C-alpha cells in the first residue's frame, strides 16, 4: 500500500470511529424520550459546528411533537452553518404530524449529515437521497447503539408485537419468592422506585393470576412523574380475579384488562365488567391461550408498543418459550433463601446440558442501593 493510500485509509477509519462515538451519544440522548415518544421511534441528534464542537442537541420527546433534528437545529441556531448533524435514525422526508426534517436540515445550512439506522418506512424513508440532492454530504455509519434504541420500533413494525421487558427481583441464590409464594420485599426501595418509574413509561404491565393471588399488587406507578398511564393486563384463563383485589380497587387510577379463555366463568366476567374491567377473550392454541396472538391483538386494539412483565414462573416461562421476550431486567438483592423448593423466576425449561441453555447478552449493570440491576437482551431466535 502506498503511503498516501495508507494515510487516507487511516483517516477514514479515524473518522468512522469519531462518527460512531457521536452516534453513540445521539443514541443515549434518544433514550430520554422513552415513555413520551412511543409509538414513534426514539431518536436523538447532536450538531457540531464547523470547528467540530457540539453546539446543540435534541431528542424526540413526544409523539406528535418536534423531531430530534428540529430540536437540535433550534438549539444550535446560526451555529449550524457548515456543521455536521449526527442523528440515530435517517432524517424523515415526509409531512407527517410535523414537516420533513430534511427541509429543516437544508434550511439550517448544515453541510454533513451522519445517521446510524436507515429508515425503512415507505413514507418517511429516503431522506438521505433528498439531502444529497441538495449538495450535503450524507453518511450512513452503522452503529449498534443506534440499532439498540430503534429496536423496539422495528420489532413492532416487523412482528405486530409489543416490545416486552420482563423484570424480576431475586435473591443471590435465584429465588423470586419462598416456597409459600411470599416475595415482598426482595429488592430495596431504590430498585422499587426504578420499577415505578418504568411503570410510568410503558403502555402496559402484564401479570398472571398467580401473582395476583399471592401478592395482590396494584401495578400502578406511584411517587414518580408519569409520562403515560399503563394499562394493567392480567392473564387469567378462568376469570378468577377477585372483585375486591387491589387491581380492581384501583381501577380509577389505571385501566385494567383481563385476558380469559372460552371456559371462563360468565358471572364472574359480568361482575368484573360492571366494576370497569375490560375483558378480552384470547385466542386459544390447544388447551391454553396463544400468548403470541393475544399480545398481537392487544397491541393492535389498544396501541400497546411497550410492555413490562411483572409475573411469576407460570407466565414468564411460557413467554420465553414462545420467544416473546425482548429484554430481561433482574434485580439481585443481597439475600439467601437456601431452599430448593423456593420459587424460581421461570419454569418449563429442562436443558440436558448447559450448551442447550438460553444464553443472553448483558447490556448493562448498575448498583441500586444494596441491589444490583442487570439488563439483558434476549435474541428471540435463541430461545425455545
Ligand atoms: N420477585 C419478583 O419479582 C416477583 C414478581 C412477580 C411475582 N412473583 C412471585 O411469583 C409467584 C407467582 O407465580 P405464578 O407462576 O404462580 O404466577 P404468574 O406467573 O403470575 O401467573 C401464572 C398464571 O398464568 C397462567 N398462564 C400462563 N400462560 C398461560 C397460557 N398460555 N394460557 C393460559 N394461562 C396461562 C397460568 O395458567 P396455568 O395455571 O394454567 O398454567 C397461571 O394461572 C408469587 O409467589 C409471586 O410472589 C415474584
């Protein structure tokens, strides 16, 4: 390789790693929109001036509100001229609820746009061509950080299913409850506050009748600033939800939806209905509810893009078996239960050897008071 070719190659590698770093920052900004932007994608944007200094940033905060690019351009003002715009998703080219971002980018006088994910949407996509036709330099630099923040949106587009995060709190020796089913409280106040925060950002919280029976939870977001009110959904094939349960008693605080099978007690359903519970007869697959079809139907009918699962092994196991889980968040508390009959987080799997166990991808780890929070990505194809 000649010296000049080698220098050019090294320069472009350096530029790509610089671009990836800014795109990573844009992806982190995008996450701030969680709970406000959905069902739109989470998008973040950073603008550098002509000298390469950051002069403005923005994220998509509300569905129907200004896009990340427009917020960043507004923040940077005149300093956009000749600068570079980094955005996690290709700028949109269409008139939706807001005008096309491409127009705003051209008008702001930016000279380069770098984006992390191609917009596959038939209406909104194609922004890169439009920008290039106005003389801007446009680079698509694939970025795993940008892919990750966009994945809930892409998943729902491709499958019609909500993006599902399963959360549980466990002892160090892997128990989520004692053998009698007692579980309150395993994690500490700081972990529980984080769960309430997430409850105030998702569209739905899913549980099973087993958890209702043991814990009588409210599943509402308390003592946090809510960005949306999640619908509480109970998988209850025989409609056994007690009318005096905390879920029913708090019906004025958040909607409650019960998913039952065809053999559910009709009188019980009527009573629950009279209390304001929305009832949904789920599609069956043999003797059990077909969770995939149930979730797809709820996602479509109630516009549920994101769902938090707070359940026991009887529901978490089947959700994983049916490859419906996208992420797992585990709070590990400094507790030892020491009972092989205590409740594990999931059931139904019995791999003969470790190679057959489901391997997850560790996404992050944090300390919450005296607990540790581990977040894992689940590759749906690797489960079941
Ligand atoms: N530590 C934590 O973070 C945490 C969180 C929540 C719960 N928990 C603990 O978990 C325990 C409860 O666990 P659990 O397994 O009994 O309750 P669960 O997971 O909340 O609910 C299980 C119920 O869901 C039903 N179900 C699941 N898939 C179904 C399908 N495809 N069709 C029809 N029905 C379906 C099951 O029906 P079948 O009976 O027919 O299988 C069962 O009735 C409690 O001790 C609670 O304290 C701990």
